[in-house]
């Protein structure tokens, strides 16, 4: 419909909400059953009232249903509406309350954020501490919604009145003290525009450190593990540590690759995360300081869109103790994130990066949303948000995707949810 369309010209101009108009808040609550919502609005419909707002929630089989309406015109009409609603509620064995007032909800204030809280378990003490911090900062909780009840409890709070960065810093400290995970992201359309997810591999997508699996077959696992741990803590330059560890594999028969691939264990929730993202049209990539000898297999296994990793050099069927080509280190991971985004035609601000080690920091900071997954302290402190439960699909909750939506999609095609 264009601007010259007569139908468009006939539409009434939008009117701003009136704050001085009388309204009735109709609230009913009690045991949930089919037909309650339809029944209430049938009772209200008999008076031809205008509906301004509707809110409904069900908790443990108990419904709370609220309708904000304009009172019916005419002498005695409002009183008759009240009698009708209470009579209907009595028939349904519900309680009803009707409150007179003025206008609609106040507009949400500036500084709007989505706060996702993950608990395993989520305690009342933690909720009290976090919501208390929001209140102390001058924020208001406009809405609370449960995203998941297992394998973790995840709830989302819509908060206004305090800047996102300020709120994130404030709640991160409290979340650590309460031993819960928290993510604070700015509200708006951009949150739903994330279209590329790039993951680290070792100790993120998989539970293992691939070089340690190779080292176990070479008899030098302990030496390699010591260097790996120091590098992930940020104590050693990654490129130098990589060369030192790979050198220990010199002479190992390359046929061991098939055994290592079989030993790799996906992180719980990895398949669910990737499957759900792909259903939503996301592109999924991996970038690893490990080796293409394993990541190529993961790309095929999981149907990934992009991948980058180091390559172990092979001569005469044996590893030489060197890597070939461009080394994927801390800076390299950020470069590959940018390359993947360009290939996917996705702006960097619409990307999500997930990692656990110090060599993931540049990538996490470059992405629109950086998620530290069971990460080292230096990474948790620098990332946008941290997840410290062992389920990779909890990242979905940070994007506002509920467990019920995941399970419903799996049920449609018979896929078992992890």
C-alpha cells in the first residue's frame, strides 16, 4: 500500500495513549482450565468495551489473567459489567477483582535491557540479591519470564531505567557472589538479528583438548597438558606454546587421527544448540587452535558452515612436529570471525562468539555478543557474559529462545532433545 492509495488516506491517524482516560483493570485468578480466557472476554464483550492490554500467566496450574479495558458508556453499565464478571468468575470457581484507574501502563524508561539469569539451582536468595541490585541502581523490572526449567532454571527479566553497561557490571559481581550465571544485553531488534555463531572447539564444542588426545598416543600427555593449561590462562604466548606442544608429536604415526576422532566427546547440549540455530536460519562456524585433522570431521558430523584450524604437517605418514599455513592463535581467531561474517554477509554486531580460553578473548570482544563458556577467570571477566554450567545449549536462552520452543521443534521431526 503506497502513500497515494485512497485506502491509506482513509486510515485514522495514530493517537498517542491518553493518561487521563478512565480504565478498569479486570483481574481473575484461580485454578487453570480451558475456556477461562474466552469466558472472561465473552463476558466483557457483552458490554462492547475496548481492550487496551492483556496479560496472562500460569504457574503450577494457577492462572492469573488481567485485562485493561475502557469502561462501557451509559448509566449503570459499569456496575452491570462488574456484576457480570463476578458472576462469571463464581461459575468458574475463580476469584475476580476490578480496579478503577487512569490510563495505561507508563512507558518503559530509557536504558532497556534483557537480563537472563541461569541457576543450577536458582535460589530465592540469589533472585533477591540480583533484583535488589537492580532496584538500588534505579532500574525497574517490567516483566519476568521463565525460559527453561531444566537442565538449568533460566529466567529473563526486562529491565528499564539503567544503562545496559552499568547494569552488566553491577550484576556480574553479584552473580559471581551468588554462584549463578547472568547475561545482560541491550533490548531492541538487534538482539533478534544475530545470524552467525562462531565457537571455539577444545573445551567448548567438545569436552577435550585435541592436542592432549594426540599426545596421549605419543606418550607425552602430561607435558602437553601443562603447557596447554598455562596458555589457556594467558600465561604463555599461544603461537609459541602451540609450536612447543606440536614438536612433541614428531614421529607419531598419522593414522592415529582416526582413533583421536573416535575419542572426541561433544559437550552436552552441543547437538541441540547447533540443530536449533540451523532451524532458525543461523550459520554456525568453528575456529580452533587445534587441528583440521579433527575439525574437518566435526564439520561433516554436525553440518557446520565454516571452519578454521591449524594443520599438523605430515611426511611419510608421520607427523613432523610442525604445523603448516597460517597459525590460528588469539588474533587469528578474531580475523577468522571477521572473514566468516563477510562470507555469511552478516555484520559483526550480528555475530555471537563462544569460547573458554585466553586465546578466544579477541574473538569474544569483536563479536556482537561474546559468551565465556566454563571459562578461565581472565576470560569470564572480559566477556559480555559467562555461562558456567556444563550445557552448551544454555546459550540459546541468552538469545531469548525457550526450552519449550526447542523441544517442540524436536518433537515435530522426532529428534531426541539432549
